[in-house]
């Protein structure tokens, strides 16, 4: 009996070590709890983030307890990447946003339009019905396709009324990045210097790659099997994140 218990404990320990290594070095699952990235990511999406994409730092490990002082095997992220990072406010909370500004970039909102290095980012209105949420409430919004200077295209949403119009000029420091939520008027991001601001490269956790599971929590619990037709977003399963 004693040998069986010891063997089981050793198996559990090995399994935990392998799980930690996979989570730290390869893939980590994340859950989307807010509407700040709509329409690209919805509340209830579960996605995988690749750790190798930008190299490793202490934040690659559980509870940010990695043995790495600075970032190693670093690869520069691209404008338009959707990235999970530790917010600079506490170096603990995970945020997911879209990378818009890289080191030495200049950004500013003027009359509701985003300017990057004094060039207006092109956006074209998307003609289709799209219910955009801010928190628990649907908000009348315009959906646009934006195109960054490197050709990256993605969808964003702006409130029809009371949309964010003008900002100060943001100069991205060395080794830092500027992030925006796709749901522009319902996102706490780099525009808010006191709570997020510029994100240091060491705070990057990984690149969001694809959604592997998604549920509409506003329609009920996943445990309500009889209601799965409304709850499960099967069309989002294994969807690549743009």
C-alpha cells in the first residue's frame, strides 16, 4: 500500500511539472471576462496564447515567479498583434489588448480618428448588424475595419454617441508598447497612463493565437445542457485570432 501511494504521488508530481512547463514555455489558456476587445473577442471566449512568440520573462511563469531577470529569446512583436500582458499598475493582472504603438512611435486621437506618426489610420465602416456590449449592456456602436501602417486589418467599434474624440500626444518610450482595446470606448488601455499606460517588453506574456472554446454566458450556464444551442458559440471554436 505504501509503495502504491508513493508511486501515485510521484506520478502526480511529474504531471504537475509537465503541466507547468507546457503552461510556461508553450501554451497557456486564457478566458475573456470583459467586452473591451469586442467585436474581435467576446466575453466567454477561451483562447490559447503562445509563450515563445516574444521570448520569455518572469511573467511567463505561474504567479510571475520565473527565475529570469530580464527577457530572453526576445522577438519583436508586430503592430496589430493581440497580446496578453501584465498590467504595469500591479505587474500581476492579465490584460489582453491590441498592440498599436511600438518604441519611438507617436500616437494621438484627433476628432475621433487615430493618428500614428502623424498619419491617419484608415478606417472604413462595416455594413452589417453587430451588437456591441460595454459591460452587461448593449451599446449602439459603429463597427469599422481599421488598417495599420504595416497593412494589418482588424475590426473596431466606436460608440455612436459620446465616443472618445481627442487625446494628448503619446510618445512610446524605448522598450515599451502602446495598446488599445478594439472596443475603443469601453477599454482601459494605454490611453490611461495612471492605470495601464506604456507596457514594458518584460510584461508581455504571449500572443493570442486562436479561440478553442466559447460560451455566451449571457444566455445561461454551460451546465444547462438543454440550453446548449443558445449557450455554445460553435462557430467560434478553433477560430484564429486576427
